[in-house]
């Protein structure tokens, strides 16, 4: 990080990308120097584009069980139910991921000890098929590095929340077939592969990170079979075969 730079400085090019609908080029050494600074940049962008309202939708994930997870809020204007149409002009590019999102039914207030798995599952009201829309404000995210991507809301472009999955507590998620389609063409089909072999794995960390879960919070829990770039305009669809689907039009 260049001396003298602060959170507002890091947020400025990303906000410029939102305003001008143009990806920005940033240098890896001219950005956040820590996760704390990247999260502070997320918050600064949120306050500029949304205000001081608490986020109610999030994405969370980790590359391995040993790595510390990362999270980012999802803008309310980019959160939609299955069947929605979102304007292509809101996106600089688009990738799609098959995900499962959880919706909390009651609060889990912040506390000194992490919530147990059973406590978290008992607080979840429903589990949904979801599509994460991937879109970055960075012209070269791999060159910019992971802290810039974290500051850029983990390159989130939106979340489509689809069918509630029945009997999710008794479901063998590893046995599910997952399909990703764009404009009717199959892009991926895999069996199993829940994120980290347990789609609830990151939730205890996430609750601690955001200062407690609240009823109505929605959390996307990670990609099942990778990210799939698509052109615009496009109709995208994800099927968890036998349990539900989600679909949206970007155009």
C-alpha cells in the first residue's frame, strides 16, 4: 500500500466503475494492505451506494477448510427472486454460479462463543436454490490481487433466490445433480460437490464476522461447480435436480 492512502482512496476507483459503467485498472500495491482495510472499503462503498441500513444478504466462502473464510454484502438492488429480469446495463460482465442460500428464521445475537452447528441449523427457516451473479469492477482482478477483489464485494454482481428445498435437513446434498444453463444450453452438470463438503461450514464464522444473524438474513454459501462466464443478454438457470431451480433474465 502506498503511504497516505486510506479507505476512501481505495473505494474511489470502485465507485467510479459503478458510476461510469467501466472497469477500472488498479495496482496491487496501491490497494488495501489487509483484510481489515478491504472490509472497511466494502463498508465505505455500501454506505455510498446504499446508505447506513444493515445488509440483509451476504455471500460467504473459503477455498479450503483451513483457510479463513471471506464474506461480502449483496446490494439490495441486486437481490431478486427467481423469474426476475435485471438490466444488462447494470453489469460490466457476467459469470454464473450454482449455489444454495440459507434464510434465517430467527435472530442469533452476537456473543463471545461461536454458535454451534445445531444452534445455527435450528435458526434457519429455509434453504434455497440460488444463482450468484459474478461481476467485477476490476479490469484485471487477478493482477489486482485478492484484497482488491475482497474490497470489490468479492466480485459479486447479484443473487437470484429460487425454490425452497423441501426436507433439507434430511437431504443428502452430496447425492444431488447440479446443472447450470445459459440460454437453454447446458454449461455444467456435476454430482455432489457441496462447498467444502459441507455447505453450512462457513456460517459460524460469518455470524461472528457480521455481528450476529437476524431473522430474514440470506446467505449464499459457495459455488458447487465453478464459475461460468456468459454473454449478455442472457437467460440463466440452475437446477438442483429433484429439489428445485432458479432462473433469471439479464437483458
